[in-house]
C-alpha cells in the first residue's frame, strides 16, 4: 500500500512540474498584453504597433508547431524538455536587454520556437505521467497552470513592470524558468517518444471530419477571443477610463475565473460533453457582445470578466480533450496541429483587434469578436443535432 501511495504521489508531482512549466510558458506568451503601454513608451511607439508582437509570436508558433514536433519526434522527451527550457531562458535574457524593437521581436522568436515544441508534447506527457484513471484530472491540473498564468503571472508581471520596468518582468520569468528546469531534471524519468506520429499521420488526421471541424472551430473562436482580449489593458484604461490598478485586478479576476472553468471541466465535461462545450461557447459569445455595454460601471465589468474567463478556459480544455481523443494514435501530431491553429487564432485575433482599434475604434473590439463565436456556436449546435438524428436512425 505504501509503494502504491508513493508511486501516486510521485506521479502527481511530475504532473505538477508540467503544470508549473505551463504556468511559465503561458505567462510569457500573454505578458505583453499587460505591458503593451509600457513597452510602447520605452520604444516611443504606438500601443497598436507594439501589439503586433502578439501576432508575430503567435503566428511563428502556428507555423513552427508541427514542423518542430516532427523534427523532434524521435527525441527522448525529458531531454527535449530540458533543451526547450534552455532556449526559453536564453531568449528571455535577450528580451530583457533588447535595445530596439527589432531585437525584441528576434528574442520573442526564440521563445515562440520553444513554445511550439513545449505545447506539442506536454498534454500527452501529462496523461502518461498521471496515475491510472486520472487523465481528466491531469489535464485539469495542466490547465490550472495555464489559468494561474493569468491569475498570478500576468498581474504580477504587470506589477513588476510598473514598479521596476518591463524588462525586469522578463528577467523574473527567466529566473522562474531556471527553477523549473532544475525540477524537470530531478523529477522526470526517461520518457521515450510514444504515439508521437509522423509526417504520414498528418493527411490521415485531416481525413477525420470531426477532428477537422474541431480544428476550424478553434481558429474561429480563438480569433474572436483575442480580438478583444489582446487589447483589454488599453480598453479598460483608455476607453473605459479606469485606473491601472483596476486593470490589474481585472486581469487577476479573469485568470481566477479560468481556474473555476477548469474545475467545472474536470467535474462535468465527461458527463455532459456536448452541453458543456456549447454552454462555454454561449457564455463566451455573450461576454464579447456585452463587453462595451458592461463597461458602464465597475461592478458589471467585473462580473463580465469572471464569466468571460470561465468560458474561454472551459472551451480550451474541452477542445484539447476532444483532440486527444480523436487523435489518440498520433497525439503529438494532433496536439501540434491544435497548438499551431490555436496560435493562428491568437495572432489573427490580435491583428483583427489592431485593425478594429485603428479604423473603427477600440471600443468596438467586442462587437467584432462576438459574431465569430456565434458562428461557431451555431455550427456546433447543428453538428450535435445531426449526430443525435443519425443515432436515432441507427436505433
């Protein structure tokens, strides 16, 4: 009994290590959202111009995810993760000393390449390392690291940036990544590449209509979300006219709501898979549609951010679980494509939000994002109804 207990404890420690790593990677991906104004001021640029680094980062991940995964498909996973973290840390040091915007972009390219490999393999590794029968809980813990990046990472990084300068935020991330590297080296066992798939797996996966539909929904919904979320900091401060401290609190609540969303996923997603997924889309569409109307006072904006944070986390987890299930014979390839398309949506949303802000006013970012989610919601409802009709005919 003691051996079993120890084994389960070690298994959860290993999953927790991956969750901490997820926290660090997601913190650095989204930290520019909380520091756009400070970075723009230091380089004497417009906020909308600096916002393009979100698009550049995301689109590099989108292009590189599958390529990097295939190039590293035979490498032992523990060794690969350590190499990824070395690149990640070095790139953050370059970010901290960036002497112009071009150098900053180059440093973010290095982080993006590390990101593309990390998220291609981490979900499947979490499932492998989890105790038997605890796949959903392992994914939820991994998502918890993602949510904590918004609860702690993004607000804390913003606070550090305001007090000590945005460069110190990236130095802090590099230090945290160094600790995570030590944990990976000490805790993880040798992890041979399993079910990673190969280049030949790609056309096979795209012959699965349900999986292709999920991939397309990912692009649409993530684009919609980041059309508004990429510019939430200047929206709250410049459009709504609230303080920087209130903005930090909103980012904190948004991430905390994401943790609630991950807990709801762990409890209800397997019992009500279709209803949970459709409900998340409905809440996300409502949040974007009401972003500007809810900004009339602090209370309604706070409530909206909570609902919005829950919805996007629930959606992301549900999509991840579905992809892992539908691509179980080539999980790394399936997740590499998912990660790439997710980041295609992030970049597309940041670019769309940039164009909306420049040409139609930043106040309209929610109104532009909401119709995209409504399209995805309608498509999902029709797919569920068709599936139920087919089942009835078979009976």
